[in-house]
C-alpha cells in the first residue's frame, strides 16, 4: 500500500489528486514540513477503526520504522524504595 504525501498547498490546489491517491493508500498532508493530517478511503478507515490494535501487530507493521519512539531511560522511572 503506497503512502503519498502532499503539502497543504498541493492538497488544496488538487483535492481530486488527493482523493485518487487515498483510494490506493493513506495520504499524509503536511504543514510546514510536518505531517498534520491523514486522508483515508472510507473502506480503509472502517477497516482500521473496527479492530483493536495490540503492540505485537503495531511493531510488526511495515510503517513501524517511521514511528518515532524515544522512551525515558529506566533510571528516571525507578527509584530506591523508602524503608
């Protein structure tokens, strides 16, 4: 499934191209170079909104490499017990 990206300006100038691209896969619409919106076909939206995600499925998807994940260091979460 291809992912297409449009700037906000490109999308507003050619909504028809955006809709056509959304029929093939998700369309990311950016503002100032950052993803701001996603356009999906209604079929794709219903498909993803009907199922519950689990961690195993999310990390196995091909788009997982694009997800930014910077968890806090374990030392910041744990502290010695007060006895």
